C-alpha cells in the first residue's frame, strides 16, 4: 500500500465555491531534465527480489532535497531531482521511507518479497541502517513526529513509540478497524468496517480511550480505505468494489475536525459497482480516469492531493483541493502504470511510477498541470 505521507503544515486557502475545475484535455508534453546516463550508473548490478529495478516510495523534505527507494536501492537528490546520487545498494526491498531530517530517518523494508516488513533506522542519511526489533508486529506504515515519538500501523491495529521505535505500545481502536491515523498522542481517526452496512469513520480525542462516530458511509462492498489529518483538516477515502481494472471509491473532506463533511469524489465504475455513500460527489471521477485506482492521499498545508493510476489506460496523475473539498481540480495526467507522490507545497511535488513497465520520477511546479521527467530506470529490451 501505499502509505499515507507526512502532513506538512503550511497552507493556503481558496475562495469557497461549489464547482469542479477540470484540467486540460490534452496531456502537456513531459520534458527530460535528467542526464540520460544517470539511470545506467545508478541501477547497475542485480535488483533485489524482482527481475528488474523499480521504485516503491519517494519522500522529499523540501523542494530540493529528497530520496527515492525501491528493490535494493536508495538514492538521493539535493537539486530537485536534476541529479541523483546512490546512497544505499543491497538486499533490502524498501516499502516506505520516513525521514524527519536529511540524516535521521526510518524505513520499512523486506528481506524477501513475500516476507514481513522490518523496521530500519539510520542517522547518516541512509547509507547504513540498523534493524530495530519489533517482535510479532508486522508494521505496514510508520509515521514519526520527531526522533523519539511516532506511530506504527498494522492491518488492523495502531501502536505508538516514545523511544524512536525501540519499543511499541498498542493504542486501543474500535473493533474491525482497517485503517488508523493519529495526529498526536490524543487525536486520532479510525476507519471501521461494518459488514453488511458500510463504514464508520471514528474519532478519538483522548488517545484511544473513547471513540465516537464522526461519519457513516453505506457501501455494498468493503475493501478498506485511507485517512489523512492535519490540524482541523481531515480527508477519508472509502473503497468499494473493483473489477475490469477499475476501482470504485469515494472521498470525503472536513475542514472542522469532522463536525461536518463534504463528499468530494464519488467514482462508480462498471467493473467495481457503486461508489460508497449515497450522496452525490462534487466529482464523478477521480484522477487518472476512467476507473483509476487511488494511490496516495496527502495533506500539505491544508491542500489535499490524491494520486491515482489507471492500469487499463496506462495513465497516472493527481487531483487536489485547497479548501476542504469545496472545489476540486483535476489537472492532466501522464503516461504510467502505478504511482506514489511526495508534495512539499500546493504546487511543488514529485511522483514516481512504481511499475516495472516504465519506472521513472517526475516533478511538477504547477500543481500537476505539467510533469517533467527527472529520472528513468533503464528497462530491459
């Protein structure tokens, strides 16, 4: 899964208007900005796990400094992706990066493709990692606030650490929780499935001691979702059915900590059936339409950014809103097969195609209207 990314608090508000803005109908050309030999130099040798190298995660700390990881490699840039340096080569198959500075960070990685994630820690930017014991915990996501405090999530449970990941304490969540997200020690959210009924989105303000239902969403099929929260902003994605390479889903937004909700996306598909929820969404299609699969959901200074990919159409792209879903902007997408994103502001962001077909890193400085190629992994002929 793609993991929920760190929220960045700097924001910008927009005038409220119940309207959807559609991006250009024609995909803008992608510009090549990286040295054509860079890929060959960075991705020499044998990949870990798969038959070829591919990206699995990307994380930028600011508009210039970032990292990208995959099966057996970690690379970094300090000039917005124009040039890349090798940081790590080895056997770890990375699934998530979570750096809090350019030197200190954690990662989830596998030693075998079908094995559990290990929790790794580094203080030198990632050239060397220490493995932190997690016992029977099979972490799927991590979210560190500082060098000591963080949260970890499995398929159904949430945990917190106060010693940098050396030990973990379980946080009480509602029964049948399938996704949780904590903003701090006290405030958190849980996506709960109710077989035959749909989803509940529950909230705690006392660190999990008590939970209250903030939103109920009816659904014919229950296949999970995601939550991102930052300040008073909360966005939740509820997945419906999938079929014929299409995914049905809905996205709801709140700008007042769940006191009220707005349905932003309601994507029903022929292959996946009805979108969860009875209300009509502001948009009837998400990014990379038709039938795109949602990938990452980020909140960056009040701007929500959703990435998606369409396996059938071979498209990847994003959509965004800077006013709690009152408007939704879907810029043009580009060619690709699967994706993950890391935005550092409303308009500046990076996207990695995580497929084996066309692994590459792209950047945008206009909120996804134009994507520039920064790095491509050479594919076998």
